[in-house]
């Protein structure tokens, strides 16, 4: 199957960005690890990062045309602000898992609101880079079992 990983704003800075919160792994390392794990199970995985809301929306819209089966998305700061990115995911109706490195529920109150969680198949947060690995494992289980 075809999986798409979307990373929102500032995640390009992983490795140096508040490492006590987000860990030391770079985005390149995380993406390479995910691609290797997906390939090992016979899946195809592409990653895309943008700091721009319109680019993330355009990539979600394109996912309908390129037959993406499943999306993992860390909307980053847009988690708490973007009705438009939420609407794009609802429009394409591709199942997705919401991912966060940190646990937004254990941080500032404004991070407790997500415009994505109620549409998501599930949410994985709080495990650092492992959050992505756990979300990928869950997505592949879903794809393989067909439910
Ligand atoms: C984040 C959590 C968000 O609240 C924050 O704005 C981010 C990263 C995370 O992965 O922990 O940029 O999505």
C-alpha cells in the first residue's frame, strides 16, 4: 500500500529544536527509519514537510489523485489552529493517524485542542520519534487486516 507522512511547521528543525521536548533525532533520520520499516513490509512511504499551510493542504489534495491509502500527520502548530488543513483531510477522506512527538496534553492549555483528533483513526503522542514508529505499525496493521 501507499503511505504518506506529513510534517507541519518547524519540524524541519528537529534535532536542534527544544531537544528536551522533541528529542535529538533529525527529521531526515525519522523519515529514513519510517521508509525502511514500510519497505520491509512491502509498502511504499513518502514523506513531506512544509512550514506553509497551503502546501500541506495541496499535498493532502494531491493524495487523492496519487492513490495514497493512509496518511500519518503531525500537524505541529497547525494542530491547534488549522480548520483548513482539517477540512482538506475530511475532503479526501483518506484514513489518517495524528502523531505528536510530545504529549500536548501535558503542556500549555492551548495545546489541548486539536482540530484533527475527532477525524483521526487514532492519535499517538508523547513517545518522541517513536510516536511515528508506533503510528506506522498501527497503520500497517490496519492496511494488512483490511479493517
Ligand atoms: C507537536 C506538538 C505541537 O503542540 C507543537 O506546536 C509542535 C509539535 C509535537 O510533535 O509534539 O510543533 O505537534
